[in-house]
């Protein structure tokens, strides 16, 4: 099957980002993509909670989601909306970082809220506290498609191998890791983490990423690493999108999933153990 990774430099303007993605989705479908993947926070990259509070919506009202559901139905493709930031109605005002898998019927076939929050100090000048603005999810999600079972994850999740093992043992053949990775951690860890998750699970890993310097009307300007990656079940990099926005097309032979797991059947080799205290 053919997949497309869309690499974007989203701003804090959801309307502008929606138009950019609509055009890219159409172009990817024209190139034969059956599964089209967008990055994390496709609708709005912003460090300003005030800006987010003004421009974000509840899921049911999100204009990007509505537009891309229509495009998926019109084009007859599967569309993995890597994530959008949405309001939740929670009393504390926190948003959800939510991934949605849209089918060729335009329906939402799966939704996943990011479990692991990016609360880190990358350097003295670059710190993040995702949990201050976003509530964490608490449920792993596996979606059925005609080509494979698809496991959903988002960005910082990639550092938690147990989530991916759970998805693979439940039957995932493809795992998605849409991201907006920091340039510092991206240079050090992005590729090796994605390759490790593919090797450990025997899955294809598709990681559509934000890239570059993101225009912002308020708050700190963010920069992201780019390098959307597709990795095969043996850990080989099929494609690296570099740092420019654009569309990366990859052809996947799903038979490679079974072949990798036959060669190293580690998913069936779990053993109980005790300790450490």
C-alpha cells in the first residue's frame, strides 16, 4: 500500500493551516496515497495559552477536522490527522492533543489523546510544560483498516517503549508517530527512537513531522526538527523528508511485518520476573 507523510510548518492560524493541508491532501491522493498522515498539532502551533483559548474549538466544531473529513470522503482515502489541539470543556481549561483516523467514508474511525506529556527542560532557554495546557489521555488505541491494524501515538510517546509493545502485541502492523519535535532532541534522538520502536515491534513506523520556524502572532516562536521518517519493520529508514515542507510518498509491503517477526519473534518471548525492590 502507498502512504504519504505531510511535513508542514504550521502557524497559530487554524484557517491558514487548514487550507495548506487541504491542498497537500489533494496532491498526495493524486499521487496514489491510500493513507495520508499529517503532523502533530496540525491545526495550531502556539506557545500562547491565550491565543489557543481564542482560536481552538471543541472537536465537534473544529473547522480543520470538518474540512479534512470532507476531503477524505471526496478523495476516498484514509487520513490520519496526526493531532489537533481541541478544547475539552474541562473545569481547569486544559485542551486535548488528539489524533484522529478518518476513513474514506469521512467518518472518524479512531481517536487517541496523547498519553505522555512533554514536561522537560531541554536547555536553560528551552523548556516545555505540556501538562499545564493539555490533559493527558489514558487509553492506547488500535484502529482497523483494510491494509493493517494501525496503532496511534503522538510525539513524546515515542520515549515510552511499553506503549508500542502493547500496540504490537495487540496486532498493530503500522504505528503512527506524528510529531512536533524540538530541534535539540530531534538531532540527538529522533531517528534512533523511531528505528528502535520499529525494531522492537516489527512494525512499520510512519512519523509525519512539523518543521522549521513557526509563525506566531503571540507568545514565543517555536522551531521544530522536521525529518518526517518512514521506517520498515527491520529498522531501516525508507524515507527521510529533510527539513523542507512537502509530501513524502512511501510504498509499504505489509508482508515485511510477518517476515521481521518470524526472524526475531521477541513479541512472543515475554517472561515474568521479579525485582528490583
